[in-house]
């Protein structure tokens, strides 16, 4: 029997408590198609030990987005992420991240994808404290109310093609001119949800996009763009969010007064500075063919 047909199935304790029926269905489907070894960790420490002892077996996590994040985080910190093909069967209240990555909805469909799917290499955002981001990073951490919908911005976006940072930074003059124009205007005292706009210094590949004198309504960073992160900064202007600045970069640094951020399903901080770096094709996830 090949290693592909031997699975270590780690069932997150939250999934066992919240939706035991979906867990049972997933186990039945997986057991019908492969040799399954079950592991029922009681907490994060047992979870990490189970991953370390998987041997040649393929790793399958049954759990919610936090269980998926925990698995990738443990493998990254153990410097074993590149050597592991990870599979996930989403079970639990939080499944947005897994679905966004392409994992099927429902225990049966997700379990069949584990057995019949193919691995896909995905980019990873890693911060300077060794934290990982699989999908989206947002500042402030509570999303749409502070940042606003994508189609609500006024004016045109500043778009920079991949590799723009190597072309003499010609694009930067456009961004800086745009931001100086906004900074010359009195900014609104509060964001749409009543909070004061954040004052942050935001740098992409070492080049400053926004400084502390220009309040911002929100920052959004996402991985998975061919080795680059997509960075969107929404400055504030009089009475409304201004047109967003959008660039692609390999590193993003945010600094300023203490701020919190939402990395996938987890709110972190407060911190005064944090740098995120794209690791291209750093991890492997089993997805439907």
C-alpha cells in the first residue's frame, strides 16, 4: 500500500463537540478508500505532537478554519511545511478560509477530495513573529464596516503591475502625489462605524505608500498572487473613503500606534510594527482535480 493510501486523520476537539455527525461521515468516507489511523488530540499540544508523529502517512485534518491554521502554523514552525501534503475536511462554524482556498463544502465532498484530489502549491504570508496567513490580512480587524465595499470608493485606483518595484519606482511618484493631495485636506474625524481612522506607516518592498500624517480607513493584504501579495490601502478624505491604493509586493510593513489586525480567522495584537513576507508556493493542499 502506497503512502498516499495511508492517512493520519487528526480530528480537532472542537469539531468533535460541535458536529459529531459530520465527523462520523468524514471518517466513514475516508476509511472506505484508504487505511486510516485516527488521532483525537485534546488540545494544541497534543495536536502538535500528532503532526510530528505522522511518519509517511498523509495528513488529514478534520476541523474548522482555526484547526487548518493551527496545522499550517505547527508545520511551518517545525520547518516541515514543504515536506507535507495537507488535506482538510471542514467541520465547524468557521469554514470561510477553507472554502476560499477551494476545499469543497460538506463532509462527503471534502472527504472524497482528500481521496481523489491533487495537491496544489500555495503561497504563504509569514510575519516577523513566525505567524502565518493563508488568505487575508485586515487592519482594522473587523472587516467591511470599517473598510467598506470594494465598489464604494470614489475615483480611480492606483494599480501597479508585478515587478513595478524594479522599474525605477516610476509608479511611486504617482502614489506619493496622490497621497500628498489627500493629506493637504482636513481628514474626517471618524470612520463610518464611529472609530477614528488609523494613522499608520505602510511600506511595500521598502517603499513608503502612506505615512502617519495620512489617516487610513483600512488595509487589506492577501496572498496567492503568483509570489506577490496584493496590498490595498484606503486613505480617508473629506467625508468619505478615498480611492484605494493597490500595489503588489513581496514584503509589507505596517507601523504606528498600537494596532490590531485580523489574520484569517484570528485577531492579533496590539503591536507597533509588523512585517509580512510572501513565501511562494510554500505549502501544499489537496484540492479537487
